[in-house]
C-alpha cells in the first residue's frame, strides 16, 4: 500500500482520521502548507490535484516562482 500521491512533481501524504471519517493530507517537501481532504479516495485525489493547481495559479498571479519539492538525495564528497 502506498501512502502518497504525486501530481505535477508534488508528492502528497495520505492519512485517515477515524474520528472525522475523512481522508486528509498535505504536500510534502516544500515550506508552503498545501492541504486537502476527501470523504473517499477519489475525492481526496481530486482535492489534492485542485490544491496543487490552485497553488500554482496563486504563484503565477503573484509573479513568484513556485517551490519545487525536495528530491531526497544528499551527496557528500569526502577526501580518501
């Protein structure tokens, strides 16, 4: 089972709240907070796509570059 979704280079988490009976998540690897919710998997994915599209539209309207998600690699070179 995969607990992440990906769209336009952004990776989002998938979590479930038993108390609220809702799926929820947030985009990982960037400082901006982009969150989304859904009553089922299809709603969650749809809201995730909409949240990313909205974020990109706001960045474009404000004339700023959207943050790129971190790739997770860290290279270190040391002398022998």
